[in-house]
C-alpha cells in the first residue's frame, strides 16, 4: 500500500575520483544501498553518513555520470516556497531546504546568485490570484517577500510589464548538477561508495550467511545489469522517472504511476540576455495542471525561456523522436493518463502547438517582456519531469513512500514521489527520508539519543 506524507570560486572536483567502477572487485556487505544517483539519492546517502558515520553506505547509478536526468536538466532555481499550500510538507521542506541549500553552497564554495524572482500579474483579472498567493507566501514564512506595483516592477526588471507583482529577493540560481556531484564528494569523504554504470534490474531476499566469513543476517541482493550483485542490509530507492518500476520489484502496487512530461526551453540570444535580470514567473492558473512559461537566468549567463509541458513517448524522451515502445504501451494502458488528457485536452494541444511553433511560444513570453521577438530566441535544452499520477488522473502532489510485500519489502524503502522543488528541498528531503528509515529499521539505523 503506498503511503503519502503530509559568486564564489568553485573547488575543483574529479568525477572519476567520485565514481569508481567496481565491476571486478569483491563488494562487501553494505548497511544501506541507495539506488539512484540524482540529487535526492545523493543527498540521502550523505545524510545517512552524517547521522550514522559508522555505517557502510553505497550509491548505485545506472548512467555513466551522476545527476544526468532531472537533476541535470532542471531550471537551476533555488525556490523559496511561495506556491505551496500553507502547512504542507512541500512548503515546509522548501522553506527549510532553501536555507540549507544556501548554507551548503557557502560551506562548499559552490557559486550561486541570489538574483530574486518576480511573480507578475499582467492583467487585472490575475491580481486576486496574485494577492492570494502573497498571503500563502506569508503563511509559509517566505523570506523578504513583498508586493509591488507596476512602477516598482520596472525598477527591478526594466523590460517587464505588469500591473502588480510579488517580489521574492531570496530566490536564487545555482547549478544543481554541480551541487549533486558535491554531495557525492561528501559521501566518499565520509567513507561511502558511489558507483556509476550500475543499472539495478532486480532485488532478492537472503537470510543467513552470505559466505563463510560473514555473520548470520538478512540481506537484500541488489542485482545490476552485467555487473556483480551488491548486498545490503537495507535498500532505499530514489529512482525518479523509474521509481514506480523499481518499486514494483519488491511487490509494490503499480500506483501512483510515473508519466514523463517533456519541457522544451528556448534560449535568449546572448546579445539580448540583458533584457532579463532575475527570474520572472507567471501567476498560476488553477485551471491548468502546469505553471506556464517563465524566464530563468542561468549561472553561465544564458537565459532560459519556458518550458512548455508535453507528454514524452519515453521515460528518457528528451526529443520528440525518442520513442520507447514499452513505455508507450504502459502509458496507453493507464486510465489515469487518459483521464488527465481528456480533462486538459485544449491545454495539452496548446502546449504541443507552442512546442512546434516558436512564434506561439514567444507570444506567451511577450505578455511579460514585450521587447522580445522571434529573432531573439533559439531552441534550447529539454528536460523530462517524472510526474506521478493516480488512477483518477490527478497529479500526485505529495511525498509518497512505499515498501512492498513480504521479507523483501520489509527491507526496502522506495521514494516513489519527491515532487518539485526536489532540488531546492534535497537536503531537507534527505533528513525526512533518513528519519523515516530510522523509524522503519531501528535494528539497522538506531536513532541517537
């Protein structure tokens, strides 16, 4: 049964030192194996070693580099918690996570910019929703937030037009891929192990001695494609877009399902990047499932515009031509996706059209920055969002943990949904995951008094 729970110089790092390919070495028995080398998995492994430095912890990542998918393809924003329901876990984790992220970047000398964010009402009809959002931010404890009028908007963003806006100066930007690799560095510095090119394909339960030199115990065999198996007393999976499929390996229910949505960005030409100083976001429209286009400056000086949100035809469907027949057949058979599509058919068609027609996408952007033209933009990168859906076609907006069935399930903890903003909240999410693991496995992770 699935359960829901309510700039500074960069220190040089070598990924080859962080991630060793141990396919030819005899692996010891680990206390905890973390499956997934994205930002949540790496933050969890780091927190395990902070809380339990005596434990043996290993991270297994299927790709040949860390943070390759959602972590490495997101907008790079440090969010502050304006959008989320007051008192919700998402709001609390985001507000706490932003503080922890800034503190971590300072300690690890990771460059960031606190460039701020405007949430802009461009029409009078949007003002009531903006004011409600402002009250939500106040309840969430968002730092330094204030409401501003049209003239003040242009003092902050000279090229932005709007009737009213929320200014969040505490919002920032960072390279979350770099942060994730720093977490991996922390893991290894504290005695943990990080392995790349270890695609986990199955799990098995073992009781007794694994070899003549070991003590009797219970273990999970973590079986990897074309690699030696890894053995661990407990396993935590943080597998993003594959989280439902991995959870199924220990007998978890199929729902919530992960459906991938591709976000396609435009990039503002370099000679026009001065049009944007900080993040510019729209007022959310509750009629639509996703936020809409926004303006995001990047640490490299570029400015990303967008994204849209369209169904991807593969879990790693970064291009329109990326099609995985197994994934497509699963999506087609899932009634929740069909219900979502029918409910938001017009919205979905519009998103697809704007993905094909740059002029239509620019028209949306010009509502906020009228000086932008089609000649100012080029097609940019894409990302894939792991969106959890239930059978009714609702976006699952809460954290979901699962275990499975039988002896194997009792040794597993699956993070099936860690909703946005997962990167901003990664350190606070990791604390929550480790707290839950300590509660679930007191014999392995005894809580400190």
